[in-house]
């Protein structure tokens, strides 16, 4: 018998666990920290996407991950203007400030790698193309979405 009420929750838990394991393989074996990295990077990404694209992107995320994607979401003034990757990396570093150390670029590249491997190519290309060049360059296949 299933441990949860709905198979949808089981599938979301399984997918989320896979994503966290992939992040842990990049940044270390702490699952709670991997969740924090995933959350911070996704929320920064969300705040740099046009609203309609953000909604389409969020719909592709596993249900549990979608919750953190929309946590503290305020569409006022979005997408946030950013002139490059350095500002994005600083925002990620600020979001991870009270955690153990990790290079924000490593955190971003890990999460972008997970997204690249698990979401549809078309959605990834739309998201990456909507981002400023400095953020887009952090995607694993930046030359493909460039």
C-alpha cells in the first residue's frame, strides 16, 4: 500500500528525491542543504522570468518543488531587472547566506543542470532565452539555448 494518499504525491516525492540526490552529488551530501539550494535558485530564477513564462515553467515542476518555486511569490515588479549573471549570483549568495558555504555559481549550475535534464527541451529553451545573457550562460548547454 502506498505511503501517501495519492499516487501524485508518491510520484512528486520520488522525483524530488532524484533531483535532490543530483544536487547533493554536486554540492555535498546534506539533503536539507540541497533543498535550500534548489529553493533559493528556483526563486531567483522565477523572479527573472516574465510572468506567463514563469507560470508555464512552474507547471512542469514536481508538485512539491512547485511549492517552493511559488513560496513568497510577489509578482509586483517582475520580472526583476538584472543586467547580468553577477547580480543573479549575488542574490543566490544572499539567499544562502545563513547556510554552510557553497559557491553560488556551483549552486546555480547544479540546479540548472537538474532542470536541463528533467524538464522538456522546449521549456528550457524558452526560459533560458528569456534571461539576460549572463544568467543564460550558466545553463549546461548554454550554446544550445544561446
